[in-house]
């Protein structure tokens, strides 16, 4: 009896401690003892988590998966946290599993680093991107050059009645980021190395979406001492990431072979290495990690958005024709659109915004971490808490987007169609908000605008008879469309 009483007392005490911890966070669905909400959380469909709970908890709730993760699910709440109180939410998870799986070396690069190293890596990276052309014609010319090669690839397709634009788009975008970072592009008939990188990357993120065991290592790092748990929670995923990152390592090393400090930098790697002579934080590990961050994030997200754009415009012929009329009126057919044309192409801007909103490609945004005790929307959030700004839910369900399930670029136009509705534009926060906003946003916006308008200027995108477009995304961290055939016709 004494043993049973002792066990019961320990259980009651453990439950008291657990639910005392739970009470420190914003309310959410009831968490089961110790496992929290793991049984009801589908890691492969993370983008649907807020669908169940957002309306019940007024824009902020906590899921224990099993660590507490506070979800922010409306634009005003995300803006309050990430913009108005940006310093409070500027951290990234410091858990060993997150750092080892998603970062080349812990606390390096721009995506998942923290503290002074993050601030300095981001500052240097943005400065370099500006200097090598983010705000100049050089980067735009690189994009346009890659777009021309992409259009030539389309011109050379023999059977235009049965086309999958996945790889032409992937190579166009991949070549842009490859040239920006490493100073060279692939030819469309000689790009097996880049294709291998993309295939390995997509396989990796697909496996991550099907690996709930990662949460075990996050919740109880001490269990990583057990070889079986360590392998499945950490080692196999890190090994796969390092295999993929070898592409970046090889390119950085190749780039530096011909580097001369006195020469004008011709790519990101050379410019970063110049900074290293003045800044001890600009180490080789940070260079590789930063390039790895940009390459992983930059090529896949923009490619996926462009692939969705093709499918939505194939289905919505009226919007496609309206976009083409504007392009031909402003630009004509004798040259490609440029960023100088953008101000006159209001419907094109609206179309890009609507594509980003509808594509809504991130199933779960990168988690922030609070750096101090803070308050959002009247709810206390403790220091060192994981916080997810659920941008996916905002783009899909913000009440300001009338009939959000319908593809409708006109929603962003004022009554006479001469200007964008700024209040609505701001809510298309696909690049996030605040201090952790995507560092590659400027380049991605150029790629999307020029890539999409050039495609529609030169080709009609059509569905194939008897083959409806499937808009159900693949269950991955980046919500990609299924590979499928369309029809293209030269304009």
C-alpha cells in the first residue's frame, strides 16, 4: 500500500508540475499529460493545424508538440509580435536537433543563427546583395538573362501540347541564385549536377515531413545519448542535409580557388571573403552556411511559387488574358518586361500577389523564439518559447480576402483599377514580417515579376483536354504542386 501510495503521489505531483507549466502559455486545445497534443498534430500537414483552432482561440493559441509552440494566426497579432515587439521574437530555436538538422554548423548563417552572429551575418549578406546588384541593374540583368534561356528552352520543346514546366522553371530560378552566389550558370542540356541537388533536397524535405520522431529529440535532448533514438531523431536527417550541402561546399571551394582580394567581387562568395579580412565573424563556416541557407531557401521557394502560378493561370484564362493585354500594351512583343515597367503594370503586380497568396507554399513557417518574457494581444508568453507566425493561415483565411478560395487578382485593385489597395497588399506577408523577414525577398520579387510576365508575354498556358489540373499540394514542408502536363501556345 505504501508503494502504491508513493507512486500515486509522484504521479499527482508530476501532473501538477506539467499542468502548472501548461498554464504559463496562451490557451489552446487540451494537452494530454506529457505528450501534449502530439496525437492530434499531423506533421505532414502542418499547414492545417490552425484550421482546427484559430477561430476558437482568437488569433493566438498554444500546441504542445510536445514542447510548447505558440501559434499566431491573424495578421494583426503577427504584426504586433514580429514588428512592434520584434526584439522580443528575434530568436531562433537553440535546440540541438533544430540546429544540427537545419544549419550547416550550429548558430551560423542567416536562417537559424542567433544573437550577434545572426545580426552580423544578416547585415553583411544584405550589404553584399545590394552591392552586387540587388538595387542595381546588374542583378536584374542576371535574372533577364536566365529568363531568356528559359524562354529559349520553351521554344525548343517539340511537343507543346504536352509540357511539364517543372524543370524549365527550376533551372531558370536555380541558375539565378547559382550565378548570384557562385558566378556561373548551367546550360539546360548540361545541368545534371543541379538536378541531382534539387532531387536530393526535395527527397530530404519530404522525409522531414514524415518524421515525427524529430520531436522526441527536441523534447528530451538527454534521450539522444541512446544511439537508436539519436539516429532516428537527429543523425540520419543531419547526414542527409550534409550530403545536400556538399554541393554548396564544393562550389564555395571552387569559387575561392581563383579569388584575388584586390579584384572587384563578381559573386557573393568573393564579396563575403573580402569582408572576412575586416570582420572576424565572417568565417569560412559562416560563408558556407549562409550560401547553404540562400541556396536551399531561394531556389525551391521561388520555383514552387512559379509552378503554382502556371497552374492557376492555366485554369483562370480570363485573368491570364487580362495580364497578357496589360503586358503587350505596356511592353509590346519586341522586348522582355523590366522592373522599370512594373509601376505601369498594376494588374501584373496584383497577379503576382494573388499567386503568392493562393500558392501559400510554406506548410509551417520557421519558428521564432522569444528572447525575454513578453505579452502579445494581452497573453503572456515566457522567455525561450517557440512561436510560429502562421502566415499560411493568414493567406488562406484572412477575412479581408473575400472568397479566399477563389483566384482573383482584381481583389488587390482599387475601384478604377489604377492602383493597388495597400492595406490588402500588406497582408500578403509571404516573406514574413519584422526582423526575421526573408533576406532574399528583393531577389525573389524580381524573379517572380520578370519570370511570370515574360512567360505570359510569350506563351498561352492552357489545360489539356480531359486532364483537369490537380491543385492538391504534396504533403511536404514546402507545399509543391504535383508534376502534371499542360499545353503551351506561342503568342
